[in-house]
C-alpha cells in the first residue's frame, strides 16, 4: 500500500471514527433530554431509553479508545521513557506498542467470539427491540479500530517517526495544531 493510499485510508477511518462518536453522543444527549422532559412534564417516559443510552455509551467508549490513541490523549506514564537514551527509548516504545497491539488483538478475538455466540443464541435485548448481538457488535469494531491505531503507531515507531512523541507529548488535541481537511498541519 502506497503512502498516499495509506493516508487516504487513514483519513477515511478518522472520519468514520469521529462520525460514529458524534452520532452516538448526539443520540444519547437527545434521548436523555427527551426522557427527562417526558418524565417531569408528562409523567411518562420511553421504556427502552436507559438500555439504549447504556449501549450507546459503551459503544462511544469502545470507539473512543482508538480516537484517544490517534490523538495521543490517553494517560501516558512516560517519566522513565523520556530519561532513556534514544535507541533504548525506541525499543521501549516498540515493546509498549507491541504489548498494546497484542491486547487489542486478544480483545478483538474475544469480543468477536462473544458477539458470534449471541448471534447463534438469538438473544434479544431486554427493552430495546433489537437482537443483542447487533447492539454489542461495537465491541469487535472498537477493538479492530484500536488494533489499527496501534499498527499505525508501530509503523511510525519502526520508521523512526514519533519516538519523542509516541508516549503523548503533543497530539491532535493540542490547540496549537490546526488540521486541514487533508490532515496536514498548518
């Protein structure tokens, strides 16, 4: 895969990730607002709103993990790594990324098995009129996105990029970085 094609794919994943997170957050906010108005103004409510909000919040967290890795906004314990010489720091960062990637792959596998079993069993959600496997399908999606982000981080480390920033010194969440539509800093 060429660098240009890889950049385009990454940009599509970025937009997908952000779009899903924005949609879930908007859905949860609107549903909760409507539920509060119905409850206090009309003494009624939507039966499935709590369960829908719970599943939405879970999906938001799962997809938000990969967003946090991409923007380097996760908490990083880098006190030791910053003190190491360049080559040793490179190996420590590589090892950390490999461990994180292994975790993401294991969780991807486990969550895929879980969703498959729910599909086979045909369980339905308690209040939401949907199959439980469909509502939990964001688990493997979230861990697949997380694995993708750790693969990206690992690739940057192998290329010698981001060694100083891999533990999160400056990410996209930094107000001084203005991003264009193509993903280039200005």
